[in-house]
C-alpha cells in the first residue's frame, strides 16, 4: 500500500516507515510533484493537519496523511500550542523558542505541559484523525543534547530527565508523535487485513 506523508522531513518519514513495516511504502509530496510549501494557516492542530492532508489529496487524489504538533503549557493557557514552531521568531529558531518559554515561565510554579500531535489521514476519500499526547513539565533550565525543538526543556511524567537526555528509541516509545503514529499504524493494519 502506497501512502503520501505530507512532509519533506526525511527523519519523520524514516520514523513512520520503520513502524509501518512491510506492505506499506511512503512517498513525499516532492516525489509527487508538489514542491511548494504546504499551507498550514489554521488556528488548531486538527485544522492544520487536516488542511495539509486535504492539500495533498486535492492535488493527487491519493491516500495521504499529515501531522501537526504543539507544546501546550498549562500556565500559559495552552501556548505556544499551534504556534510552537514560531514562538519567538518567524523562523524555526529552537534556541530562541526555548529562551522565550523559560522567560514566560520565570517565577511560575505550575510548569505542567504536554506535547500533542494530531494526524489527519485521508483514505479512500474519507478523513480520520488520530491524537497522541505526552504529559510532563517544563524544567527550570535546558538539559541534554539529543532530539530537537523543546526537547531540552520537556520532562515527561514519570521521568527525571528531559526528552533531549533520552535515546531516540526511548523518546519515540512514549512521545506524542510515537503515540499518534501507533494509532495510525493500528488503523492501517486493520484496514488491509
Ligand atoms: P511539527 O508540527 O512537527 O512541525 O512541530 C511544530 C513545532 O513543535 C516544531 O517546530 C517544534 O518546535 C515543536 N515540536 C514538535 N515535535 C517536537 C518534539 O518531539 N520535541 C520538541 N519539540 C517538538
């Protein structure tokens, strides 16, 4: 079964392909002739995942899925949320985003936060949404050199280390994206049975 994953991020493709297993192969938008940036202009993760999947489906007519992720901090009313990539600047400046987050939480006692991923799958013309959440809290300072984004600040519940201090396998086993992808994979495996 061939499915388009609406990302040109090779790391994400490899991660999902490794859990999909035999019988599935993923293509990128670029491989299908879509070279422009895929719009994500919606105010929610669900809206953005859905917009990206529909963008691909409308142009190819093929089964496809898209994901969107945000870090939701309780004391900040769910921010940065859908704006996680561009929290501090217009670009994807991870270091600046982390500095801003620490500044916003300076002196704040409640540091509860969660990562949330939403995947929109369009298969046989029908849309299905899958959600993955990992609860945790924001550390007082950055630790660890692994991962990306807010990983050096995020300590998942039940651990005393940040995501950036974990191996990729350890993080994937409990992460928001890992959990959303597991639901997608279960759905696809049941579908082709
Ligand atoms: P995307 O929807 O996967 O592109 O994620 C949007 C933004 O959320 C990224 O630019 C990162 O800032 C942040 N983010 C997403 N996933 C993770 C993660 O696993 N760890 C840390 N930050 C993440």
